[in-house]
C-alpha cells in the first residue's frame, strides 16, 4: 500500500476549472439605466424652463386676449409697485414682478393720479400705453339740489379735457330730445328735470352722453323705488310725477333733512286748501337762478314757476332730489302747518298754522339776522 505522503513531489495535480466570467450583457444594462436617469433629469429641467418661458410670455401677452373692463385708481404719490399690484389684483396684469422687470427694460410708464380703465388680461405693452396716456376715466359729482342745467354744465366741464366739448353738448341735447326717457314722465313733459339722481359717476372711454344720462335716470328710478315712490304711486290724490315735483321743491325749501317732512306737509296743506305755494325756490328756478333773495319785483313776474301768482304745482320739478326729500313726500309729517320760515343759522325752520304765527316767526328770523 502506498501512502499519499509518500507520493513524489514532482507529480502535478490538474487545477480545478475557474468559475465562468459574467458576460458583458449585465454591464450594458447598468449603463442604460444611468443614461435613462440623465435623460429624465434633462427633460424635467427643459420642461420647467419651457413652463417658465410660457408663464413669462403669458404675462407679457396673455393667452386668450383681452377680457372685460376693470378700473384702478392711482392716488397722488403712490409708488409704481403699488400701482402694478393694484393692476394684478384687478386682473389687468398677471404678475407684478414680471411687470417690474419688463418696465425696467423697456422704460417705466408715466403714471399720473386718477382713474384708469383697462381690459383684464391686458398685455404689458397695452398697459404701458394706457398709463402713459394719463387717466382715461372722468369722475363726475352731481350734488343733490342741482338743476338739470347745472348738471349739464358740470358734465361739460368735467368731460371737455378728455372727451372734447361735444360730449357736454350731446348731454344737454339728450335731456330734452326724448332719446332718454323716465318712467315718471307724463305725456307732454319732455324735460328730465328732477328725474335724474345725484351722486358720483364714472364716465369711461367709449361711453356716450345719452348712456350717462340713461344711467342717471335709472339711478333715480331705483332710489325713488327704495323710498316708496314708483311710477304708479299716489299719495293724497297726487300722482307719481306730481310727487317727484313736490320732492324737488322740498329739497330746495327744506334743505336740511330735519325740516323736510314738515315742509312736505305744508305743501300738501296748501294744495288741499287751494292756496298758492308761495315758495321762493320756484321763482328763482324760473329765473335760472339758484339761491339768493327774492325781491318784491320778482314776485310780480308773469312766469309759470312763480308760485306766488300761480296756484298748484310748478309745471316741472325744479331740482334733483335726494332720498330724504322723496321719503318726505311719500311719508309727510302730520300737522296743520301752512307756513314756515328759516329762523336760525343752523338751518332750523319754524312752522306755523296761521299767518299771525308766521309773522311772529319772521320777526324772530330778523332778530337772528336772517
């Protein structure tokens, strides 16, 4: 028997075979995965970039074009950034930051105080053009107690700088042409005196004078309805137009709200008794005047608005009336008063049942320097 440790050392043993080397196919798979990740990253960056470019482009020239009109008001000393923010809040521009950047490149618009109307979704070029042109909206204030003539004069003065003189002329013509009418107008009355509302109006680009007048008439109709006066209303035998006329006289003669329901009652009592109204405001209206003292000579003038010579109501209203005057004729105070006069500089009027009481009140007024 031969032992293994006795075997000759020179004898070679065949080595075991090496494990098989992985094929190159697996290595190619990892490379493709890495390439795919880079592609996704590049695509994401490109998508973000395209989205940003699209966002900026939409801010410069919005998709879909201009929308409905919107208005912003610029106050004196207001910073341009605040104006851009107001434009964004109104939906006129899409992004304040981009607007600032854009205007820093092309030049900032000249922004003057006032009111501006622009379409929502405007391009920044359009915004710059409008702002550079200055305010394009006219603000009009019509006080209570104004006559239609005074209102027309104010319209003309307010609109001439922006819209030219023709706007005022067109407004005046529309007040009597019949192009604009009121549901309170009876047959044979062509004027809208007393049938337009006082208040604040914004006259926007493209608006016409008849459109403005129609808005004024509509506001009066709504205001009157809120006070209980509609075209079908009657109070103590007086129709809606007569009530509108009475309200205008109350507005001018009562002046302060605290007097108006009593002044309205005096008018009702005088009409019921067949007495002339004897209201100074009607005489002044017939003379084309607003305020001032009525002289004895004026009382003798043959004029349809002379309520000292003529009985009943005046042919038309004499001024723009407000809610308090309308409420006064719809809901007059209870009383037998037939006279009144101003007795205090604070606007207090004293009311009397008899002429003797009226004379006493007039003496009090004289002592008070009235």
